[in-house]
């Protein structure tokens, strides 16, 4: 039995699947990851700032105009569309197989593909709120604004993304942990499992069907029941029946 057939069989035997994903899920939609040669971190360095500085809460508070200049060009995903991996997961949820997605991505593509129970660990570019009155604004408002986006009340509008120096949302993190603890199958895809605390979520899994799908090897290979080093869109698409 080849890897795809093995994965199909594991999915068929499961009823509480959870997917834990990272940047590799969205690179196939044309969104750059963070740490590769052509990733966002290198692009930020070219502008003269360490990524940890430019994407920090203190920098946002100190120089929001510079923050938004680079936020719009580097973090907003523009016209990116979901790929086969996103649609495969949405199909599994609709079939009652998958109970939750925990993602490190901020692009909102899982929701766009039709997934309902998505825990966005690092927030989403799709949600933005005024820091003064908490009025909601979508990502198009931010993209079409210039300089520092302002609310009609005069307050600065902040993207609901987790910056350096900010903690993850407790309810989001707790929800992801709860589902992973209850899962009978955990699929980890598109992540090197090197960014914490998100990478540490795998430690809460207690089942015996741990699947790692990533183009490169991860530190958790020795714990996995199935490892597939290939395109996650291709693997999930073929396994679930998405063209």
C-alpha cells in the first residue's frame, strides 16, 4: 500500500480528525512563507528592520505608519485563493470526519474554502478593529486605505493578528488544545514544527494516528505513524478526492 492509500485508509477509519497547519498550506496559493529564501522575513530585512522588530507590538505603537506600509505589501494576501488542501479539509469537515483546524496562518483561506471550525492561532488579516471603539473593519478597508488606517471615531484600526510581544488568544488556544486532545487522528501539514507555542500543540495528541505532511523533514518524524514529504495540496487532494 502506497502513502496515499495508507492515508486514505487512516481517514476512513477516523471520526475525530484534527488538522494542524502552517505556512506550507498557503504557499501553494501563492502566499510566501516566513523563513525560506524568498520568504517574508528576508523581504523585511531588505528594508532595514529585523522582522522581530517590525512585526512587534512596540513597533506598531511607536511607528504605525511604517508598520502599515510593510504590512500591506508583505502580509496582506491580496487575491490569493484556497488550494486543494483547503478544499480537502473543508470536505472532510462537511462529511463529519474532521472536527477542527488549528492554523498558524493569518490569510483566512480555510474559511474561504468553506471550513467552519477554524482556530486561527495567530489571528487573521480578515478581521480588524478600532483600538478606541472596537468597530469592525474588513481587510479590503485596510488594503484600500493609505498611511495609518483610522476609524470614523478617529481611533487607529489594528489588524487582529498576533504580533511579537503579544500572547495568543486564550479561547482560541484552549479550543485547539481541546480538540487535539480528543482527536483520534491528527494531521500536521505545511509546518516545520519549529514555531512555538503553536508547534507545541502536537504534544497534546494522545491518539495513534499521527500524520506529518511536509516537503521537508520535521523534528517529530520519529513519533509519526505516517510521514509524507510531498506537496500538501497534492496529498490531501488525492486522499480526499479534490481535483
